[in-house]
C-alpha cells in the first residue's frame, strides 16, 4: 500500500487569566502560512458516527463588533458557495444567497 500524504493545520490560542482568547494564530505549512494572526475563527467538523457537527467558535476579546458582523456575512456567503459545490442544489443555494443579501442589508454592510 502506498504511503498516504498528510497535511497539517495548527491553531494556537493564547488565553488570559480568565481563559478568554487574547491571541489566535494559525499555521499551514503547505500553504506557506506560519503563525498568522487572526481575530476570530469558526471550525466545524462532522462526526459521522453520531451524525452531528462539532464546532469551536473563538474570537479575541479585542475583535471589533463591526468586523465580527462582516466576518459572519463573509462566512455565510462562503458556506453558500460550499453548499453548492457539495450538493449541486441550485435552488437552496439561491435561497441561502438571498438570506446573505438580507443579512448584509439589515446590518448595513453594503454601501
């Protein structure tokens, strides 16, 4: 059997005395990223055995609320694109994109 290649992504979270994230960094050697700072992250993995998603949502205490709103909007748009790639369900993708537009409008993210 051929040896399987692996790729590693690492996350590092510096916590304050109350275990609140102060600094998030991530590395992906295959992508040329080393200790890149981030203010927020959302990670979801699928537990096939239990048929449920497991998630980690973290943001630093200095993440501005206005940037968090933009981050969520961009994440929702990206999830819509990923849903389309994964399912080829054009009708639901369009519905998701409509919600993304509504979300942006209500938060006044589009100029």
